[in-house]
C-alpha cells in the first residue's frame, strides 16, 4: 500500500514521510496506560502496541552532542569532512607513498569539523575510536544489523573523554551567552540536554 501510494504521488518522498509521520501508529507513545494488562496479552510486543526505546547510534550521539552545544553545522551536501578524533590515533605514523605522515588530519576549522557525521570521511583500516566504542560497524564488512552492546568504557568515555569535555565547555558557553542568571542558564542547559524543562 505504501509503495502504491508513493507511486501515485509521483515518487515524492516528502509526501511519503508526511503520511508515515502523521499516522497514529508512528505517533504512539513509548508508554502504555495499561502496561500490566498489555504484558499479559502480548508479552513479546508482537502487536506493536508500544515503541521500544533504543539507544542512539554512534553517529546520532555525536550529532546530538554537537547540536546541544550549538556547534553543529547542519549544511547539506558538499565534500566529506574530517572530524576530530583521538590524537594518539590521528598522529600515529602511516606509510603513504614511501614516506611517513600523520595517519589522520582533522579539517581545519570547527565549521568544517562539526558537520553532521553522515558527511564524515571514513579512512579504511583506521577506525574512529569514539565511533568504534559506540558500535559503529567496520567499513570493511557488510553489516545488516548493528550491535548495541553497553560496555563500561562507554560510560567512562561519556564522563572523562576530551570529546565530552570540549562539548560540555561549548554547552556552558552557549547557555552563558543566552542567559544572564545562573538559574536560567541551568534551566536552559537541562532543556537542551533532555528536551524538557
């Protein structure tokens, strides 16, 4: 039915997306008012009565951190960019046409580095440690489904890494610029991070 509707609308993805997103099924909440009764009737959620929340992918996590801190460059299209990666990995020497050079050099300006992750150039054989830690698939293998393993280093990375330190400083500077009082700054930071007051 969706394929036929897509065809009848002249192949318009915009109309297809609107149709899907405005449907009752798509707009269902992730909680159900009678969840105990529902678990008895449909323990495996085969009837899709509720949407099971899922963890963000590595790319979504990076993009959301940049958006919250106000650093995301949402420009569409263009050349691939080289986001910042762990400096030890970036500076490890690599043989390129019989000479040694740094393995990776990030794009020059923050506007270039902070574009959406979909535009990030992936160097084959050199994984971005942040993305690898959050289960980004290896570009050398076919991947039909991502792993979503939660491991301790993910928590430590979100607490202590240079990436998170830089994003938190950028968020602090953003809310400091937007509001004068500490109360409003904290309220805005919570609103940006959690999507609610």
